[in-house]
């Protein structure tokens, strides 16, 4: 399962270091577990609502999002609006 998927971080619990990414697998909306150790950009890249690309791997409990990277970074501009970079 090395296909690259795209999704949005719907939930992240900083204290536990885990979260869930919501994505479409072709026709159905799914949610997949991920862990802080799987984020390529480190903890500073983790933001709820952020878009990410990732691969699906396996751990002892089932599927996990791996090699999680920011797809589009949302940044604040001088005018206070949010833009994609």
C-alpha cells in the first residue's frame, strides 16, 4: 500500500502525540490514525485543518498514516487573512 493519499487533519491531541486524518479512498470518506513520529516536518508542521499527503502503513493495531507531509501550508498575511503557500 505505497500509494500517496491526501487528506485533512481533523483531530490532533498534542499531549498524546496522535491524531486522525480524514481522506477519500476513491468513493468513501475515511479516517486514519497517525502519530507525531510520522510527521516529516516535525511537530511545528502539525495543525488541525491542515492538508497533508501521506502513505498508508501497518502497525500492531492496524492501518496508520506514515510519511505525513504538509501539502499546502496555511499562513497569515500582513492583512490578517489566511493564504495557501
